[in-house]
C-alpha cells in the first residue's frame, strides 16, 4: 500500500484537507455561538429587565434567528465532515485492495486505476458531463473530486466572458491561503477589470478603480502596475506591441490558467492531470534519438508524427544497458533465447524460429512471406 499511496497522493490528501477545513469552520461557528451566549450572560449584554415587552420579544427573536443560523451552519459542516470522512474511508480501502502490482500484473493493476485517471483529466478539461457519466458507470464516484471542478465552473465561465466577479469572490473566500502561497491571481484580476474600463473608453472609472484596487499592489508588482496604468494613453487599436498585448484576449487565457494553478494547489491536486503525467513518463521512457531517424522501426511508437508531437520538450530516455525483444514473441533475446537472422535480414528469437518452422524444416518470414531453409538461418552476435 505504501507504493500505491505515494502514486495516489491527491486521492488521499484532497478529502483529508477538506476535513481539516471543515473542522476549522466548525470551530469558528462554535466560537461565534459562545460569544452570543457570553454576551447574553454578561453585564454588558442585553438587559431584558429594562426593556418593554415588545422590545424583549424583538431582542429574543433576533437571538433565536442568530442561533438558528449557527445551527444551520453546524448542520452543513457536519454533512461536509461526514462526506469527507466517508471518502477517506473508501479511498483507503481502495488502496488496500489495490495493493502493490505483481511483476506479471502491472497492466491489470493500472487498468483498475485508468478510469479514475481518465475522469480526472476530463474534469480538468471541462468535460464535466462525460466525467460524471464515466464515474457513475465505473462506480468510482467516491474516488473522484468533481465538487472542486464544479464549484470552479462559474469562475471559469465568467472569465471566458471577461467577467471577474465570481473570480474575485473566490479570491476573497480563499484570501488567507492565497496570500500564504504568494498568489498573483487577485492582482491580475484587478488588472483585467482595469483594462476593460480602458478598452471601453471609461478613463475616469479606470483611474478610480486603479486607486481603489491596484495601488495597494504597488510594492509587489510595481513594473506591471506602471505598464497597466500607462495603457490609459492607448486604445485597444494600438500597434505598440508592449501595450497591444495588454488588450489581447490571450490575457484572459493566462488568468484562467493562473486560476486553475491556484485551485489545484489549494486543493492538494497535481498541477497537471494524472493522465498527462503518466503519458509524459511513458513517452520519455520510449523517446530515443533513433525515433526521429528516417529508418526508425515501425514498431517504435515515437515513429508516428502524433506521438512525436506529444513528446516535444520531453527528455530522451537514458539506458545504461540495451536489450533486444523479439517482434513476434515479445520475449527478450538473450543467451538462452538467442537472436537469429533470416537471409532477408529480419531478426527473430530462437523461440520464434521454432514456431515458424514447419515439418519439412522450411521457415516463412511473417513480415515478407519469404521462405528459407533452417540451415540458412544464422545466429546474431551483438557487440
């Protein structure tokens, strides 16, 4: 289970962190209830004896409403705690059952995890309905964190429509953690709102907004702030590259990417989807300089242009030792199963040659159809 838990860190950490946050929220609500009761009991509290009957009724009604609000919050927190605790239990049980993969069971072991990995990737790419259907069909609802992405959906949709209202509200709700992580998201959002005022020609509104929301960020981002304020002298039709970029729609894409990065960090998720991480690891393990040569074997996945594009920027695999694998039996060719070459130049293992040989001693190459005698087959010695 140790190895599996290291691979599936977010699977365990996300509900655990949610449970910690719920516990903190519960403490804050309980402290609020304690203050209400202490104020009522203290001398500085409400003096019911000096009030008229109607005033006493109004004061008690307000107190009841406040206590009902506290009770409602506690019920919501309790529900969240139960859900998080249930997910922690289910995921720990899942990892115990998953265990460590055996030497001959790696593929089957990974297939059990594949749906979870695929749902995670779908949620990150905005395919929420498809992710929900797959999770339900595979009975893995408790293994995915769709609530994180569903809560962020309004923020992303707002940013795509050049509206920062939901995003700024999210920043306000997570202000402490964002500051602790030295997030730049809130500043970038205010810059985008400012630039929208400038784009619409509302210069006075832009100046007022900058004074209220941007001036406080000057000690941290002075150069970017000066550049944004200087845009007051330009329009969105400017040809100056330095300021034309500020009006470009790509700035909104950058803000969305920054929001996703902070969202994943706050919820203990990996910066990229697990599918991307696994795919990059596999491509990097297969990527060699020979994969890009014209005479590359057609069995090399990196021979295909689509895989070469996916492997762009990834490092080449480093092999201290090489091994030959028979293209027919998929077995390693070594001293016990030596490589043999046919007259047409194709190499197969001894086990493959034994399979290809017919009763008369003739061997037919499965790739070209050429027929030769067993005596024409030669052993290959790799230097």
